[in-house]
C-alpha cells in the first residue's frame, strides 16, 4: 500500500485527487502536477524525519528542503508587520532570475515552543523525480574550474550587476558567501539572502573574493581576472558600473570566438472565445526567419487593449513604429554598439510608439476606458547578447537545458505591491484588481512611461519565448515548457514552427479565454576557446556615469551616432577651429564678445535681485501662466504643491486627521529596486492632535520634521492636490530653516497611473 506521504494532490479545486509523486499529470483529470520543492531558511533546524508531513501539506525531503503536496492551496503568508527578514526578497523581485522568492511560512511546534520558518521557491535546487531526491546546484567556486572562459566572465558579469541593488538592500554579503552563491547552467543563483553586518562591504572585498579564482580561470582570461581583482582591491575600479563596463569589453572580445545562429517563428490566433484578434506580432504571423542568411533578427509581441474600440489598431501601430525605430539600430555593426546606449534607444523606441498611440487617442478624443493601448514584449539578438524590452503583462521566458525562467516582471498591481515590499506575490495575486495594468503603451504621455529594457549574455543554446497572456495565464508555460520547448534544445524537435503550433493549441484548449500570440526565438551558439590573452581596460569613469545618469531626452544614442564611429568612444579634445580662422576675423570676434560680457554685467547690476535685501517671493503664480495649464494631481506632483487629506491616514505609524495639509518639499527618483519608484518628502503645515472614538492619538510630528513616503503609497490614500487658486495654511508658513529646499531639477516623471483591468 502506498504511503500517504508519497502523494501529490491535484491543484484543480474540482478534483484534488491524490497522485503518486512520479506522475506529471493528474491521473483523474490530466491537470499538470507542479512539484514545488521549497528551501527552508534557517541553520540546523529540526523539522523532523524524512518522509514526515508538516502542517498537513509539506513533505520533508531533508532538513533543508520540503515539497508542497497541496500546491493548489494558498500557503500561509508571513507577518508583514516585521518585514525586515523578507523585505530584500520582495524589493529585489526584478532580479528574481538570480534570487529565490518568498513562498510562505511553515509553523513549527517543538514541545511548548512555537516558531515559524521561511519557505523560498525557485531556489537553486534540481530534483531527480524518479529517485525522489533533491540536490543543491553546484557552488560557484566548485563549478568555476569546469566552465568555458565565456561562461566564467558571464558569471562575474552577473555578480557585478547584482552588487549595487544588493548593497542598497543590505544583503551584498550574500555575493561573497561561497555556500550561498550557486550556479545553474549559465545563471548565478542565490540559495538565500543574508543581511549584512555592521561592517560595510565595498568593492575591494569583492576583489579579494575574485582573486582566488584566477588560478583556475581559463588561459584566455586568467590574467584578465587577476587584473580586475587587483584594480578592485586597489580602489581603481570605484563603482559597479565601471566594473560591468570592463567585463563587457572582455565578453565582447571573447564573443569573436562564438558563432550564433538565430531562428524566429511567430503565430497569432483569435482564440475560441473572441470575435476579433487584438494581438499583433513581428515578423508577421506564420513567418519562419533565420539569421543567417537574414542579416537581422527581431521579434515583437503586442496585446491590444480597448476591445472593439481599437485594441488591434494600437497593437499594429506599435509594431509598425517600433520595427522602424529598431531597424535603424540593427544597421549599426555589433562591435560598434555600446550596451547602455542601445538600452536607452530601445526604451526610446517604446516611448515613440507610446506617443504615436497617445496622439491617435487624443485626435479621436478617446478618454478613460475608451483609450486604446497595447502591451509590448520584444527580443533583439545582437552578437552574444539578447535584449528584451517590455511594457505591460506580455511576457518573455528564457528556456535552457536547466530550466524555464520568466525574465520579465508584469506591470500590474500585484507586482507593484511586491516590489514596494507590501505583499508576498502569491498573496498579492489573490487580491481584487491584482491583474490591472499600471502601464501600457498609449495610455498616458511618454513622460509617465517606464519601459524595462534588459540584456542577457548567450553562452549556450537557449530559447526565448515571447507570449501574450493568452498562453501565459494559469502557468501554462511553466506546465508545458519541458514537454514542448525543451525538445528543441535536446535535438528531439528540429522544427520550431511545429512547436509554435502546439503552444497555440495549448493556449486555446487549456485557456481559451483570450487571443494568443507567440514568438519563439531559438538561439544556437558554437564556442571555441580562443588562443588569446585578454587585458583589462578601465573605461573613462566620467563617460560611464554620463551614460547611466543622463536623462533619456539628453542621452546620446546609437540612432544619433554615425555607424562608422564606435559609440563608446568619447573624444577627449576637440579640434581647435578658432586657430584656423584668419587673424583679421579673430580680433573683431574678441571685441564683440567683450562688449557682450560688459553689457550683461551692467544689466545684472540694474536688476532688483542684485540687491541682497530684496528676495523674490516663493511660489508666486506666474503672470504669464497659460490658461490651459495642466491640472495638478498626484500623477504630475511637483515640489511646492499642497496636499490635503480627506480622511485619517497613517504615515510611518503616525496618524494624520482629515483636513491635514502637507507641502511637497521634494520628489526624488529612486531606481532601486526597479525603475518607476519615487520618494516624496512632505512638510505638515497644520500640526494638531487628533482623536478617534474618544481614544487619544499621538499628535503629528513637528512641521520642522519632513515626512518621507513613496509616491505609490501616497496614491493609496484619500488625498487631494490643491490647485493654484485654492487657499491653504501652507501659504503663510515659510520653509523650516533646517529643511533642504526643493531640488531645482527634480524630474517630474511620476508612476504611470493604473490602466483598465484587462
């Protein structure tokens, strides 16, 4: 008789039949049976004996791993009152390709002692389902010696990209812990995250960790790794951005020994329950494209929003616009491409498409739910890299021989709640409206749009799946990638068109609620160890900073760079054209310039503001203000504006009564943990005690102390932004002496407002 512990319950709530662990599909209803092996966070925990069941659902595999035998039930969520242990996992969700995610908690009772342990999903574990054994993926330092030179640098490149976000969340020590640092094929994966001690960890410590690697580095990069380690230890590489740029140059040099082959197949289908197809794709549906012989490769999937009002118009307009924009980028030789500039151009291409659709909406006077829009997911393979650009909830998946990884994060309410640290993902998706989009192309001006463009290094064969939610809903990709897509990589399936056809059939038969569009990008790489010795070259740090921090509007781009000139080259000195002018022209030019300077100096002396006793009044309304000035709201919040609370709200455990007035001191863009998050600093203008139901509440803090919150959190409250002609107590109160003045160049680029629930 089979042990009950060796059963897996069907996640279909109408079935819930018990199945043997060796089955992949329910023997009663054929529903896929997900096997969620979970990592138990903690040292030397005594869970029980192997084979026991905990909390009536978790099968003990060993002292650190359990299997959820009831994957259809929502796990118990951790208490978010104390988010310190789990906050880094939530905030770092954009990096979930490299880190595990919070699954839930497991209550443990040992005698009279009750405790809870954290369970993580998508940890670096691999299972032998036949033997019912689970193993940890190899440690980074153990696997290092067996990797190619391309993969060795790829692993270091991933660590360098994780350094700053991990440091901002106080878990950067995890990247220096050999036990936590694992590898799963081409990916660096963290077993769990450890909080940093009081001792600050900096790049020299990373250099010391890497220094031990050069002995077993491949000959082509051994000296390169040693030089980088030395530069880090000596402090000559001062930022992770510079470190990434150094590694990028090394990878570009190695890629000359790698030959990529790309195949793209697409298909879009109306589905069984829709009257019309609002999706669109590029290349056109039914196309099979190969590079070579084709010189370029590009795949795009768009899912239109707006129903019969024009979702199909928006998706096709986005395809047409972006394809033209990107075609110009593809004409640039691969060895002339600066990655950060290309990413900026891809984001700009999405912004151009957004404005095209928005202008169409405005010209047709479409407002609110009648506005048409579209999601976007795009794959652009160039040399040894894959660039993925994304807006909305259409997704990109990366399938290798080692697993299936979702590389895009949906722009919906649930993901935003997790990213802000407010909820665990599996709990957030259960809330009403969790699938509502917070941004899509065409729904708002491009100043409110935050596309996500990222790149991945290709050092082995892999498949990128781009899909609309017609397939990705209900975890269909996770359920079927192994049976349908993996055979492409193992050689069992040589025709990717057949795979696309079967995936569309799965979407229509297993889901069937929406249109479905799929683009499959099959990447084959052949690598030969080069007979070279790489040298580490540190680029100009000033250029690196400019590329990363300059606004999109001012940033130099590949589209503005001549193809024959490398984009990363910044001339240090310009030709002295004045010296080429004849002397009879130079003297008059000098006289004219001198007269201009004297005239400007006299004008300043006559200005009333030249008198130090006269100070211009703060926040005076402009007499030249356009009568059609934009309505003030949280979506375009700016320093100096006034916010009124319409009900009692709480900031940082401090309650404010209704009719409280707050002045916006500053609004700062915070790129961590992901783009689109703004911090707002407020000053309370009318502090007064409040009471509710005769219970005394602590009076609000002094108006001299600024209140810090996030714009997304502010939008959750019932507040009103006052217009210029409305009075408030803030008008007669000057800024506190110790409060910093608003930044003059604070970007006015708020989070995108939520769009319609699709």
